[in-house]
C-alpha cells in the first residue's frame, strides 16, 4: 500500500541521491556522449532512428511529470503532439522559409499553445481520480482526432497538408533536428531534476500517495496537478512541432495517433515511473528496438501484435519498471550483506491475507480506510 | 422538425446497442474496478466473428449470437485470469487500464492480420429493408437490433437480481472484503464477470455488424462513446449505463440529423465535460463503492 510515509521516504531518498554528485555527473556523461555521437559519421537510418528515439525520450519524460510523479495516467498526450504538429504546420503552411532554423525558434510558442490548451483540459479532467481521469483524457484524444479529420478547412482532412521542406544539406539533414531534440531532452530532464528537488515535486509525490491527506495538510493539490499537466503537454506539443517540420507533412493518421500515447506510457513504465532516468531508458530501449526492427523487417501487419505482446509482458513481469527493480535488488543485496533489519513492510509483496485497509506501515486507521474507499 | 423526430427515433433505436455494450463494461468496472478499454475491440471482434459465420456458413448474425457469446465468454475469462488477476492491488487501477488497452491493440492487430483493414459489412437479405410510419423511416435491422438488445439486457438484469451468482456479484460490488469473509469467491466472480462483459460485447458485436460497416480500427470510435456513456451513467451502474446510452445516443443522432454527421462524435465529449463539471460521479454513481 502506498502510504504518505513510504512515498515521502522515497522522495527524500531521491533528494539525497540528487544532492550527491552522482546525479549531475551521470547527466553530463549521458548528454556528452549524445553530443559527440553524430560525429562518428553514422548512416542516415541510424540518425533517423536516434531522432525518433529522442522525440520519444522527451515525450515520455514529459508524460512522467504527470503520469509518474502525480500518478495521473494521461492517455491523451498524443492529442497535444498533434496540436503541436498542426500549429507549426499552420504557421509555415503558406510561408516561405527565410532560414531553415526559423521553425525551431517558434518552438517555445508551440509549447505555450500546448500548455494553454492543456490548462482548461486539466482543470476539468483533474476533478476526477486516476481511472476516470484516464478515460477523460483518452476521450479528448479521440475528439482531437475527429477534429483533425473533420475540420477540412484548417487541417486538410485526412489528406493533411505539406509544409516547406527544411533547406538543410542532404548529407547532414538530420543533424539540426537531432541537436534541437537533444536540447529539448536536456531541458526536460533538467526540469524534471529541478522538480524532484523542489516543493512542487514533493507536492506531486504527496498527491500520488494520498491526495485527500495531502489536501488535508494544505498541499494545493489542484494547482500542482494542473501545473504539472500543462508543463507536460507543452513539452509534448513542442516535440509534435519538431516532428511536423522533420516530416514536412502533417497528416492526421500519424499526428494524432493513439499508438503515440501508448508508446509514451509504455516507455515510462518500462524504464520506471516517477524516476528521472526511467522514461529515457525506456525510450532508448523500445523506440530504438522498434525503429531497428522496422528498418530490418520493413513495416508489417504483425507490428501491432508484437507491440501489444511486449506491452503485456512488461506489465506482467516488470510492473514497476527496470530502474526501480534494479534499485530494489541492490537495496536487498546491501541489506543482506550487512545482515541488517528486515525490509520495511511496504517492500513486502502484498499477500491476500493482509486486509486492504492495513497501511504500509502496519497502521489501520479510519482515515486510511475512508481514503482507500474514496479512491476505489 | 421532421429531422429532429427522425433523429430521436434513430437515436433511441441505436441506444439499445450502446446500452448493451456499455452494460458489459460497467459490470466489469463494478465488480473489479477495472476500466476495460478493450470493450470496443471485443465488440468489433464479435462483429467479425458474426461476419465470418455469416459468409462461411450462412448463419444469420442474430442466430450466431449464442455461438459468439460462448466463445467470447471464454476469451473474457482468459483475459481476467492471465492478465488482470496477477496485478497487485496497489497498482491495479492504473495497470489494468494499460493492460486492457494493450489487449485492445492485440485484438486490433489480430483482426487486421486475419481480415485485412478494409471495411466489412454483413449484407443480409433484410439489411436495407425499412418501414415508413407517418413519414418517419424505421429500418428493420435497427428495430430488431433494438429488441434484441432489450432482450439481452433483460437477461442480464435477471442474472444479476434473481440468481445466486447475481447475489454474489452484487456482494462483491458493494464490499469485496465482506463478501470474501462470507465465503464468496471473489476471484471466480471476477472471472465470470469479465466473461459476461465479453459476452455482452459479442452480442452487441453481431448487432453492430448488421447496422454499421466496420474495420479493425473501428474500436477507437466505439470506446470513446462507451466511456462517455459509462462515466455519464455512473461507473458501475448498469441501469445508469442504459439511461446514459439513451441520452447520449439520442442527442448525438439529433446533432447528426440537424447539424452534420461529422459533428455527432463531438456530442459525446461535450456531454462528458458537462457531466464532469456538474456531477463528477455521473448520474447514478456513488462516491464510495457502488451498487449495481
């Protein structure tokens, strides 16, 4: 049972880890390696793969802010990817490019548009708890999809519309996109890092653990949830903008695709929710693997089946994600080697013999029982 | 005015099918607190099964319902036992959403490999027949679909209210802990409940296939409508789902006949937002654990 205590312990653990030098060092090594990677004369398909990996790394990190830290699993993020793509498409549709970098300068505006659209959506849908919230956001996704197909005057209907092709030399065509996305990923990761260390991060963790108690002790729950959602969808919209420019074509089948939502969520779950590096690890493994398979095998009808099966296997065997599982193993090994105390009950597997109202720390209180009921 | 009344007739007849699909979904939620995002995909699977039985063996889709419901009941039980049962209680509500979404994608993938992605429709001899009463058109298929949906809903009602199993279901919905203490096997009830949810999807699928053309991707349209209906009716309330289906489907049909069919999709979302603003728990939902 996730109790406030357990998550505060987790959050303060994250704080301690972040304060150590290991965190920034890891980040510097990771981004340093990605900066020099294209200098090894990679083939186009590898760079193309990396561009998509970075897109999904940014989006799953952004999703993690609301889906991971706040525990509100949005299934509507693909709608904001589409909103970003259509926004940049509409700006540059009838506009000759003076400079290939011009659309990139518009990205903050795209992010703002996404965040502003996300704000009222969040304010309404956050009135509900996790499961109904997922329903509302997925319904929003379907509505945006319908709009993309039906508002022919603006979106060009199912045909979509073309954007000016980026005037970069063919030999290094991918590089500007690669570095812009890398910068966006660094920004997102830095933001996540800052949020984890801030009061906002602690507030989100308390919302995730027990929203009623959090509100009871004075956390502005609605405010932090809506803020996290807006930041998250703003970043997602920016990726959508980069995508539209990269493809130089916006078509609704791919701009507003439920598969994008599911890919983002899956990557975050695979790497580990509510961790800084989890979504990035998940994106590199899944999107990298998928792009590689697509390159090797070509697109086929079996792709959807394979994707769904991978998803189901991850959910069944790694429900907490790679990084948290590794961290837990390591903790257990340390404990065993020091011959130390038994693990806290929150780490024990839940057995059917334990009543549901018994909290992680073994307390049974009226508040716990009521909040457990309200959440279900 | 004529278009309006025609829209109402159309909407009420369509509501039966939606009520059938949504009743299965809300039943699954009531028992397990699992939002089944695969309900739409199961309906489409049911439609394809009916299509195959009709084209290969000439079995009328209405008569195919006993066959498809049994098959899909088994599938539902299997999904519950293999994918949902192993989940740990604390992440159940989040993970079950994702798992049922993955199941929906799996079904969509299998359908597009087996039947390709082109639109299919079940062309029975009576597919285009209709009556005209006082200038209003009533399609035969839709009327039969409506009556059949009512019949299946009636059976579901009897099952829940007049049988031992139904009593067990209602006990689990109201309080799973107490039900378990009193000897109700919650796991078995969950498995059978998911099976019944899938079986209603199969029955609805036959009907859906008769009325609309479908392709493997059709479940995205369906699931968004179903979710609006289920949230409007109150999660877990079968009666609420039926009433919500009538409201939503009628208003959407009115929009389709008076404004434009392209915008009828939006009706669902507008209604959903209004409900969430005014009454987040839905029309018949309760804040705590519900009753069916």
